[in-house]
C-alpha cells in the first residue's frame, strides 16, 4: 500500500487495485511460485482460465448447473458414439486392406509357442481405464487388428471353438472373422503354467482341447475345458491375473490379444456380465455363488420371451434347458392341476436335467414373461446340482 500511495493515480484506481487486482495476482503468483513451471506464461493463462470457470460455476443457479451437466453428458455420449463409429470404420478399412491372400505375419514365431507365453508384456501405460480411453482418443491409433496366417484346417478348428464359446458365439460374422484372423494357436504341454497369479496380462485364451486348473492362492477354484475362456479378467478390468492357470494335460489354446479383445469383444461381454450380475446375486438358489461363478453363469444365459398362456416346458417331453424367471410369472401343472406358481427369481426345469427323465410337469406363462435359460451342459457345470436335488424333495 505504501507503493500505491506514491503512485499518481486516482483514488478510484487505487481502490480497484487493492480490491480487485491484488487478491487475484497474489493468488496466481503464489501458485506459480509453488509450481515453478518452466514457462510461466501458459501456466498463468491456464490458471486464469480455470479460475474463470470456477468463479462462473459458483455463480450458477443449481438448475443451470444441472442443465449444463446434462448438456456435458450429452456431449460426452456424442463423443463416445463418434469414437465408436471411427473404430468401426477403421475395422472395416483394415479388413478391406488385408484380404486373406495378403495376410501379414504378425509374428514370425507363429508355429512355436511364444517364449513370453503367459508372462507380462513389456510395460505399457495401463494405469487406469480412463487413462487408456484418453490415450486412445487423444493420440493415435486407429485400431488395426493383427492378422496371423492360418491354414484352412486351423481356421475351421478355431471357428468351431469360438462358435461354441459363449463369449464369442454371438459376434457378427465380420467381427468373428477379425477375431479369427487375430488369434494365435498355442500348443501346451502337460503341467505348463499359462498364466501366473499376480502378473500383468495382455491375452485371454479359449480352450480347443485339454483341461486347465485355475488356482487361486494354491486352491484349485475351477477346472476349465473345451470352449471355456480364461484370462479374461485382467483384460476386462485392467487388473493383475486373479489366478494361476496350469494345464492338467496336453492341450491346444487360442490366444487373443488385448487390443483386438477391447475393440471387438469386450463391450458386449462386459455388458452381459453387468446386466445379469445384480439379478443373479438376488436369486435365492444362487446365493452361495461367488462373483466369478455368477459371471460364468451370466455368460451362459439366454433371455427368452414368452406370451400369456405359452407353454415353456411340457410334461413328458425331453428336457434340454433349465429356467430362471427374469420377469413375469408362470405356473406348473400336472394332469391339469396346478402344483406350483412362480415369480421373478424362481426356477424350474431342473428335474429332467438332473434325473435324465422326461419333464415331470408342464410350465405355462401367466401374462408375458422373460426367462433366463441355461443349456443342459452349462447347467451341470455351473450350478450346484446337489443343492437342487435336495430342494426337489419339496415336490409332491
Ligand atoms: P485372469 O485374472 O485374467 O487370469 C486368471 C484367470 O483364471 C482369470 O482371468 C479367470 O479367467 C480364471 N478364473 C477361474 N476361476 C476363477 C476365480 N474363482 N476367480 C478368479 N479368476 C478365475
Ligand atoms: P422338469 O421335470 O425338468 O420340468 C417340469 C418342472 O416343473 C420340473 O422340472 C420342476 O422344476 C417343476 N415342478 C413344479 N412342481 C412340480 C411337481 N409337483 N412335480 C414335478 N415337477 C414340478
């Protein structure tokens, strides 16, 4: 203030400096001294811009804030849509640019098991999902899927494996071709560790043949077999490997890289797991399942719609599916008499699968309803059949 007094300017200007300029400049200079940027000018410009936005925000009425936030969300969704369209376009372009005759070897050690099989890949920034998304959007790289040369015989084997694997079975033909092109065959000897718990991972695997133990903290938590997928968690959630996976016998795997998985398979796989997880967690029959078991079940589910009065299973018929009611109601009848009524979260159709006998009752829809169905093989592998057998003593 001493210096100010000496200035030959009006009192009004002095007041303006004291009230308006000084607090702002002091704050900015303090921040600049604290951060010591190499070039203070852009730093200060950015600081002022941020300050302006923060101050304006404070002045906004709550409704206006809400409106702007909604507008922002809309814009973000628009960006995401454009981004996915770009990705789609680049996939198409890549496919068109790489007809099969001109396939490039992505890796010249194609016929041998890679030396780094199951080991973490050289470090790549994988700090968080948002960092990954930012990187993708901001920098580079339209996704160009790897194309690994295969014989027709290999392609046929791979196609058969993928079309019977829940995670890949519903891919569009074009996407399926890209995945087939990108996958790499890996021959595995008995007792080989394909994945090590705690390591970083950049591949998932689909089993063509062989049995593989998933071992978590020295306990075998699951044994995977033909058409099963493992190694997907590290890719879905950007986390270290949740279990060690070791071959129990000689086998054949197909390995898919993280980028192709992210671009083509991840979204649908994640959506399906998320869509059913909360529902399955509330189904009393499944209450003892852990999250991983529920995710496996979610992969195997099919949602089927039925109209009022429609018969879902018929007494005396051969049974191929087990059902859980997702929406609506149903009734079970035996020889015209109602023996059971069902609501959301209830199940039926287990007896024929457990006992290998014809359907013991007819189940009919009451109003329109949605059923989650599970095929016989998945039913036996993914559900605790003994629990169901115990519960079946309730039937008269
Ligand atoms: P990921 O974590 O990438 O690598 C180890 C894999 O083991 C994991 O993905 C799953 O595919 C598989 N796995 C099987 N059972 C389990 C389980 N109970 N918990 C976690 N992972 C499991
Ligand atoms: P499932 O025999 O596969 O197909 C018909 C289903 O009706 C049966 O399994 C049970 O889930 C269900 N159900 C309900 N009540 C009865 C009952 N009293 N006896 C047999 N099945 C019943």
